[in-house]
């Protein structure tokens, strides 16, 4: 017989929720605005948001005053970033806050779904902590980065769980919610927002309810409304920005999927190795067999297991067949895989919980949580506390820190070898404060990427120039005598002298 809730139990539940929210705060929001914006997506979205907040088009985001034809995704993320900029100012926090809030909403969605609909409260809290201690999710293109992905992951997870509830309960409100979340996913990342839909059809077929669904007129009304909402943006933007749809078709449909772009050619099993070998879901991948076994054993969990496996396997197969494989493309399956592990953990310890009562039960849960999550949580906190730029573009994203060190200089030109959205963003931030900062490129990128003064350096004597990359320094040293005004970690602020 189920225990009736008591005042004491309610107090413990509220205390547990408060502690859980505190644990969510540190991975998602600690030092969120400390690291400078990364070179590509973050900085480019930041420029889009600044120009939008300054009075630019809310329909066709711009980059340096021109419609952005390199970032062709719909602008839901940029709308949110621009809104936060109006509230918080132009900075890293406004760019990243929508992703962090989406991460928190995703975690709370897992808790709500597990507690309310699966009656597995511990599984939901465990799933949230599993997701927040996953190295892949708390990373660039994840919940602490100003990219599309965290917001997309929220909508994908939400419409999948709502469709599950619609199939299992046959309540139309869940189909309406699923349709809304599909629309938001489409407005976030275009066609990528639809990637879970075939798997939902597979799930409905497995549950023996696909034909029933297909006979419902309201399904087609929801589909029509959702498709119309997504297409409306594309058609309106095409009118305001001719050539936009052609760019979308080349970039999102025929381009990245059928051709290798941006040097992201990788073997078929790349994403399966990421989840296992590269520790992006470590150590939780080792608990996946437990979740599968418990889902098969417990009849009431089999539908949820079927949904998770259908989506995860289909999606991983879909992205594995693509020619362009970026590391972060696998991220949308992490919430559902976290839920699978959480369900397995709750079933594994439930016999022990049922034997414990009162304070012993709470003490057991505390010891269990510390033993399982203590080390992964500490690693994530260490990561976000001292997050640094890594890899090939690290020297291209240090300009902000050097600009802060030389704030006494109000006018100078930043010279970079080629495209640098990081510089474009911080140039706008500082110029909005009354500075006169310009950008010069040694090599001109394609026009849809960036248009700025480009070519060999040809500055008037007395011009102050900032350089942080060896190629730019060598090009300037080869042409002019230089007076070094400031120097820090390979960055120079120099005054140009006579020609050599």
C-alpha cells in the first residue's frame, strides 16, 4: 500500500528540491560570463544580437550591417539574446544566458516527467545530475555556450516526451504541446529541429497506435499549423532577404549532410566513440546496460525504454550517415540517455529504499548521491570554474582579455589573418562605449562570411595596432618599424613607425 504524504515528507521533498536547484546552479551559471566569446558561433550570434538590439531587423539578422547569409538558422536564439542585451547590456552573459536557462529547463523537464508521469522521482533527479555532469553537455555548443544547441535540445526533448504522453494517454493537450515545441525547434535550428520526428513514428508503430494516430483529423490540423508557422518565417525572410532560401537549402540540406564541410570528415562510428571512448558521457555510458535491463524487466517502464531507444538509435544513425560530422551533433540524445540511466539507478536501489524508513532513508540517499555523483560533479565544477579556450583557435579568442588590459588606449586597429567574429563582437562592445576600434584582415574571407578592410598592412605612421597572432605580427614587422606599447601573452599593442 502506498504511503500517504505527511508534513514531514513534504518538508524533506522541498528541502531536496532546493538542494537540487542549488546543485544545478553551479554547472550552469558559475562563471558563465568569465570566458570570452568563442571565435565562430558564439561571437557571430553575439554580433547578430547586438545589431538587432541596436535597432536592426528582427526578421533577418545582420552581421556588420548586412543580412547574415553564413548563419542561416531562424532567429529564436538571437531574439532571446537581443532581449537579454536590452536588459543586461552587451556582454557574454546576455549571449550565454538563453542556453543556460534552456539547460535548467531541460533538467527540470526530466524531473517533472519522471516524477509526474513515471512515478520515478529519484530517476528524474538522477537524470538531471547525470546530464549536468556530462562533459559533452557542459561544454561549447552545450548549456554554457551561446550557440543554438542547448535551446534546440530543450525543444527536441520536450516534444518527444509530450508525444510519448499523447500516445500513452491519448490526451490531445500533449499533442498540442508537442506541436508547439516542434514549431519552436524549427524556429531555433531549422531542419535540425525535425530530426526526432521519424523516430516518434517508429515508436507509435511499435506501440500499435500509429494507425489510430493517422486517423485523427486533429493530427493534420496540428501538422498544418506547425508547418505553416515554420515556413512563414522562411518565406517572410526571403521577401526581406532575397536568396535566403537558396542559402538554407545549400547549407542545411544538400550541403553539410551530403558533402564534407569545414574539415569535419570522420568515420561512421565517430559518435559512438565519442559517447564511449572520448568521455563525453563519462562515466554514465557504463550504466546504459543497467537502464536497458531494468526497462525490459519492469513492464511499466518498457514504453519509456522504447521511446528512448527509438530516438537515440535512429538519431545516432542519421548523423552517422552524414558527410559532415561535428563533435557536438550527438548532444540532443544526452537528456534521454540520462533519463535511461536514471531509471536504471532508481530500480536498482529501490529494494534498499523500501527497507529504510525515516532518517535512515534520507541518509542512504545522501550517501548514494555523494558516492555516485561526487567525483563527476567536482570535475564539472573544476571545469566551469577555470574554463579556458582550447585547440587551434585559442590564440584567436584572447583579444577581449588584452583589450581590457589596454583600456587606456581609445583608438587602434586590430589586425587578424582572416575572419574573426570574436574581434567583430568586442569591437562593437567597445565602440559602443566611445572607443574607435577598427579591424583589418590580411586575407579576405568569402563575402558571406565577413567583409572588412583586407590586404597587406598599409598603415600611416603613428597608427596604433593590436596583434595576437604570429602571422599578423610577422606581416607588420616585415613592413614597418614598430614601437611596442603593451605586451601580454603573445599579444602586442604597437605604434607603427617608418617603412622598412
